[in-house]
């Protein structure tokens, strides 16, 4: 007979009929597709419905999973006009986010304080004690999103960027709080009564960093997420200064 056709051990290997079902009960793969060349491993297309659709009944596995072991993209989405990726539930990521807070938002703790605050034109602020002797408290408001696309936000690190005019101009206390209700709070950072921090400008022209790993009361929720930072500052004189460059919060989402 001509033309002759090779008969393979699996007749449907080269082409499946529409509606074909490959089914089995196994701990391995029911279908395994691999391409060692430069083409695609699997292509799905539908004119009026999903090109590729997957689901799983397992609580610890995905309906569709993508992985790349060579540094490329695990899952890629593209759309000519609609959303490239759409989620009907919350989105989770193991990557960190970083929130920067400018130092020029710092303000005196009380309106009656003699504290003088001048902007440094570089995103920070110079803080001076003014006429009244003693240490001064300043506040830095922090605006941060709570649950982002349904995923919780955890503050894992606090970094304060600053320097003082002399070795006697420094930070003597740091308090980071989360508001839990009107007039109520939980402490995330409570560093009070220690030796404080010095960062003399002539020795550290680029400034210094005060770092904290935050582990308590540090999860922002839909019901509690207002943050505020208090810094207690010591001064060498009425005109010497502490420059607050800014603050960075590290946010985790997993």
C-alpha cells in the first residue's frame, strides 16, 4: 500500500483527536511534554475561551504553576488590551518592599517647644533645640499601605539616616509605635534609656544609620496600621544641630 505509514507503539503520540482524554491515577505526571530545542514546550490556544486552564483540589499546590531554573521568567502574562495578569483572590510575594520617609516631615512634639527645624534642601531637616535647654522630642509621621492586594504587611526593619554637628548632638531614644485605637498603641521599637547614638559630621560626612530588626507588634492589618516615629535628641548648644536625612522601612509580604 502506498503511501506507507509508520505505526508507533502509541498511535496517538503525534496527534490527539478533539475531545481526547488522558487519565490515570498515579503519583507521577499523567502527561509529560519536553522540548530540548528552542521552541515552546506546550502551546494552548482557544478562539473564544481560555488557552490553557488548570485546577487543583490540593490545598498546598497550584492550579497552574510555572518555574524557570535559568534566571528567566517563571510565569509571563501579556494582553493586547485587557489585564496581563488578573487575580480573583489575594496576591502574595516573597520579595521585600521598601518605604522611604523624607526627613523634612519631622516636627516638634509640642507646639510650645522651642525646637527649631530647618529644611536642608536635600530631603532632610536640621533640628536645633532653640532657647530652652534639655533634650527635645521630634515626631516623624509615616504613611504606609496596610494589606496590599489582600496580603499582610510586616515591618521587618527600621533604618534611620542621620548625623550630628558635634559628638554631643545625637539620638538618645527611638520609639516606633502602631496605633491600635484612638489614644491606644503597641510598641514596635522601644529604645529608651540607653547610651544613645553619636555621629559627628566631621568624622562621618555621609552620615550614619541606626538599624533595628523589628519582631514585635509589627504586622499591619486592615484594622490597625497607623505608624508614628518619635526621636529624642540631645544637643551641645542652643544652635547646634542634628540632621535627620530620612527613614526606611523594610516591608515583607509573605
